[in-house]
C-alpha cells in the first residue's frame, strides 16, 4: 500500500505543478490582453480564447485534486453527526457514485474528442481535440483518486471490524 500511496503523492505533486503553470498562463495571457486592449487599442482575439481553454484544464485538474483531498463542494452538517463507521460507509457510497459518473463522463468525453479530430479553432496552432483532452484527462484522474478514497475507506472499515472482533473475543 505504501507504493500505491507514493505513486498517488507523486501524481498529486505533478498536478500541483500543472495547476501553477495553468494559473500563471491565465494571468499572463489576461494581463497581455488587457495591456494590448487599453494601451495599444489592439487586443488579439486568440488570447481570450486560449485563456478559456487553459481554464478548462485548470478546472478539471483542480477537481481531481479536490476529490483527492475530499475538499469538493459538499453539505456535511448531517454526516458530521454520525459515527466514523457510518461516515466511512457514506464515503464508500459517494466514491462509488463518483466513479460511476466519471466513467460515463469519460465515455462521452472520448467521443467528443473523436468528433473534434481535425477541427481547428481561431488559432492555427491548436486543434480542438487537444482542448477537449482536458475532459478525459480530468475524468481519469478523478476516477483514480475516488478509487483511492474507496480503497482507503474499505480498509478502515475492515480494520475497525477486525479490532472490534478482537476486543469482543478477549
């Protein structure tokens, strides 16, 4: 399990670096566009579009990290009142539903990429297929991190059950 955790931690570090790069790129591109528009009265059309595409990557990668740290949007005022075992069971259900949803999302994201093959945008150096790659990439990462959460919760529940049986036997 330590090998799996170290792989997940390495993946998380890589995602953090990519998120810093995407956020920096968005800030620099927006600053460039603002200066070109208000100082030189000649804003490039491609910069705003590129910021939108970089934002898609940033959103999907950020969502994957939120799943890893269980920091996604949630209403937990009821869940916090339950026992740890009940919270783990609810977490298992949540992770399973997340995995099922993003497997379906991945299927449609891949078909969207196939549809976009060969289509270009206003920038001649960019093909829509690469823009849409953010969705399958994010889906796979979310599935992997939700699977990690599912496995860890199952281990916690089985570890608690084993210790309860051990205490009952003594």
